[in-house]
C-alpha cells in the first residue's frame, strides 16, 4: 500500500476518536425496553465535528482529488452537472430520443459519453437486478425475538450510527458506508455475535467495504485506533478473514446508489432531488424495519419519497420511471406504498435514534438537506391526516 494511504495518529487525535466503549446488556430485559441498554461514546476532549478533507486523511495528493472529482462527474454527483448541462443535452437531442410503446429511452441521450457505456446499460442493470437476492440478508434478524440471531434494533442503530460518524471522519465514498452496513447485516442474519464483539464486527465490515470501493483508504492501524482500543489490529485481521469466509467472499453487492443514479436520469439528474434521495437512502439503510429490502427497492423508495414530499409537478412516476427503477410501479404497488407510509411515519416520529446521520445532513456540505426534509415531511403527514 502506498504511503499516501497512511493516516497520522496526531491528526486523528486532533479530530478525536470515536468509540462504542462499554455496552451494558441485560439479557433478561424484554426487547421493548431499550432504555436499559446503556451506551457510552468515548471521545477525546479535543473532538471536533468538522468534516475531514480527503487530503488530511489520505495525504496531500492532487491526483487523489482529481480522481475523486472525475468519479463525481461520471456519477453526476457534483452540483455542476445539474440541470444546466443536462437540460441542454435533453433539448438538443429531443429529436433523437427513442420513445418505445410506453417509455422513453434516455440511455441513447448519453451514447456519446463513453463513461456512461449507454450501449451496455440495460445488460448491466439486468445483471444487477438478478444478483440482488444473492447479496441480501437471509431475513430481518431484528424482528423475531425468538430467532437465535436476534439482536435488539436499538443495538444495531447504535452500530450503524457509529459507522456513519467514522465513515464521515475518513471521508470515504457513500458506496463504502452502504456496503459496510450490508456486510454487517448479512453476517448477523445467520451468525451469533456477542455484544462485546459487535463493534469489532462493525469496524471490520467498514474496513472490508473500503477495500472494495475506495481508491485510497485508511490503514488497518487507523481502524484500530478509531475504536479507542476496542479492536486491535490482529482482531480486525482475524475478523476480516472470518467474515469473508462466512460470506463466501461474496461482497460485490449491487449498491443501491447505482439504482438511485439510474432513476435520477429520468428527471435530468436534478441535484436537490438526488441529494434528498441520498439522505433518505442512508436513512432507510440505517432503519431496522427496512433491513430486508432489496437495493433497487430501497433506491426507488428514496427517490419516490424525495419527489413526493418535494411536490414535483411534472409527471410523477410514469412508465419511464417504472422502467428505470427496474419495473417498480410505485403508485399502484400496495407493498411499496406500505413502505412509503412506514418511511414518512418513521421520519416524522423516529423510533430509531440516528444522531450522527442527522448531524451529517444538517451541515452545509450536504446543503442542510435534513431541515428541508423535516419540513416537507410534516406537510406530507398533515396531508395524510386531512385525507
């Protein structure tokens, strides 16, 4: 591994360590009484919530920043590739757009952009849809207290919220966080884990995900340090091997961000809607009740909710949206509508404490999208109550 991957312990001390230190767990307490689970998050007194720059975490390397910017542009994830460019393309190429019997072929609008591989898009996503079931948790292990693999939803929420904070400190790409959560969920769905080992499982899942997704990543020493002594380097290495063997080295999970970006193509990659969708996607992934949802359904739910509460006035979820979401008829699918109602109710009255996730999306770096969503959710709930 190159020297640009090495983290400075001094820098981390300035930022403060983040740890799930002592979890006092009483197995005799019923699963509904989560107040008896006492959690202590230890941080150095100099801890700061300010987001770390890529250069401060991974070394000052201009090439790294160029590669990150290039990736953002390819994924249409930077604000500069919002409607200004995309609407121009749509207007110029509208005569070339192929309209099938029911939906518009938008991939052809990007046929001259080699990074979008338009000629292979349908084949790629057909493959990803077929792979979804392979990389899902065997069941929602948080809903059956009689299951041998059951852990309290509040315990998982603590782990995921801690992962969100560590992920932000390391300035990793969004795909890494989502894959890390998926690895942890899949492992826990058919393996027993003692409470004392849950933090080791969480940090190792993020470690594996970073190896898969990142170009430049933190060293194992840094992962150990960030746990404040809860996981040694050897612990993480051993856990990594055990987790990978347990999952049969199957970690190329169809990431929901790929599906979200594909759906975003339909509205011209609107930055605000997609930014709201990303927050909702991370919230859904962090929420215990949605653990068993497929990535394509998760992405569709995030984008559908973002557009619904935002009140977009154009055609809402037409045949083109159905095609680019993988065949999800969001307005008429009763199960999907049930997920939508559960999500807005959870957002309005959270049953899961995800403070790090909320704090993250309150920051200017994320356009303080949390406040906007909270405001819009209240209006949506009021609309439901009036109906």
